[in-house]
C-alpha cells in the first residue's frame, strides 16, 4: 500500500486579505466566499480567527455582559399594546396566485380540521 504525501497549498497574503475583506461585508456567507475562491470554508474560518479586528474600541468604553445579570426594560403601557386579532388569517401562495382565508378565532378547532383535510 502506497501513501501519498499531502501537499499543502500556500496562499498569498494578498489572497487572504481579499477573502477576509469579502467575509467582512454585511450579509456575506463564508461558505459561499470560500467556494468562489476554491478554498475550504474551515480554512477561511481559521484565517478569520487569526485576524485581530481593526479599530476596536478601548476596553473602558465597551459594555461587559455578566451572565445572570438583570437588565430592566421599559414596556409599553397596556393602552399602547395592540389588541390580538379576532380571527385566524391563512395566506396561501402558489406562483402569482394568492388566496387569503379568514376564520373566526372562536372556531379554531374547526379551522384546524378544515386545514388538515385540505392539506391531505
């Protein structure tokens, strides 16, 4: 049995910089970027872990989160909370066709039975 020696590819610093810059874009997918550059996504993740984020704010200005810490939130008054809908609304779409079914909330069990039968 013959064992092939694994050849490691060496990547230029310019390529790493381009890949990492693409990964920093909002909504970027590391896997998609790795595929576009014919790289393994795990390698790109490794590169990202090795990079120090630029222009990091000083530690004194960052907010630390402590596990189990209570954070008080202001909630809107009851008058500001919109009322719950009085009926069930089901919207079905297929291509350009859209059908909306409204069902009284009081008859939710009948709506569930109708929907089960319709989906069969």
